[in-house]
């Protein structure tokens, strides 16, 4: 297959700048070995983050101060839990990727801070063993509480988007019910059913039902908005969706064609249950982290009485 030729217009669309690496640290969550870089591109662009697969030829402590070329107008790219904002340019060599650097120092008015030097450690070796040459992991590993906290935060952020999806689709269903019988999966069933069959609820005041439906949709929006800072509010979303699932079960049980919608409802309920589980795990992780940082955990007994001068 013949490659499509690029034009000068394609090249001119790229904004390639010279930047200075400020910090570099290992990126253990990347699928391929890589470093997390922060690069200073001057006052106009500022400091940007980048993920670079350059572990074959470089150590993290050797990278600060090196000037590199980077494309600064690509859209940010999510790599694991890291947002890469620029593409640092390199080329392949016999032993791996090497950076493309200017032959002479380019103008960069911002000073380059010195990266902290961590003492080398012989991981997995007995105490007193001689230091081995080469790269030893310079950054401390996260504690169990820190690792648990990061895992809980990732799980919560991954599942909480379900609440926003339910709220948007529920609102769209109420509007579509006025012009068609289309039902969007994953959404709340009671507000949709109310919009389609207002006249059927003759024994209950219609305004009361409308208020109840609006509150259910608003609860999903509020739970999504507040769940990042107050994860406990997802319990409200879980109870609302559970009540809606029970109501849906009583309405569609007689119609086999609607059982598919009930299965989708059960899946969304499972996702919201995962948010609740992540919120509880986050609370436990925060307590464990507080215990790790307490003076008692660090071997320092708290002082109950002030010292007395003799």
C-alpha cells in the first residue's frame, strides 16, 4: 500500500518548539517502559508534561537540563493515569529510542532546577551488600495505603460517569416521549413512563408525579456532580435507581420484549453498586493513610504532658 504524501501545509500545522527537561521519573503504570517528563517550553507555551519511551538509553537523573524538540499543538493523550500534553521527538537507534536534541543550546529564559538526588538502594539484596553499578530505582515506592487510595480514586472516577450518562439519557427520554415511543436504554424508567402515560395516573395528582420524576433526574445530576468530593452521595443514586428498577420490573414483566431493557437496568445498577464499593474503599484508604502518617505509626509516642524544666 502506497503511503500518502504529506504537503508543506501539513508540516506548517505542526508547532515544534525547543524545551528543556525539568524533571523525569519512572512511569510504572505504562504498558511499555517509559518516563514521565516535565518540559519547559518558555513563557509562551509554559511547562508541559509528556510520556516518553526512552528508558533504553537514559536514566531519570540524567535527563534534567537536556534540551529536546516537541510538538506542542497535539491534543492531550491519556496514558494510564497520566495526561501527556506534548510529543517529545526522538528517533530509533540500534539499542532503542534516542532524543532529538539541538546541536547547540537554544534560547530558554527559564532556569532549570536541579532534580533531587535520591540515595541509591540495593532492592532485594541483604543489608551491607555493596552497591551495584547502574540504575537503581531512585524514587520511593508508594505505601500500601497510598496504593489503595490511588486504586479507589481510579475506580470511582471510572464508574461515576455512569451517573452522568443516566441523567442525560433520562432527561432526553422525557423529551422524546412527547413525540415518539422511543426508549433510551440505561435511563430512568419512571420519568419516561410518566411522560408517556400522564392520563393513566388519574388516582394520583399529576403535579406530584411530575415533581417526583424531576427530583429523580435531578438526583442523578447532583450525585454525579458531588460524588467526586463527597463519594457518600452515590448511596442516594443507588437507592433512586434501585427503586426505579423495582418499578420497571412490575411494569414490563408481562411484556417479554421489554425484558431486554430490564437487563440493561440491572447492568447500570451493578455499575452504581461499584461506585458505592469504590466510595467505601476510598474511605478506608483515607483512614489507613491517616494512620500511616500519625506519630504513633511512625514510632513516636504522642506527648500527653508538656515537658517540665528542672
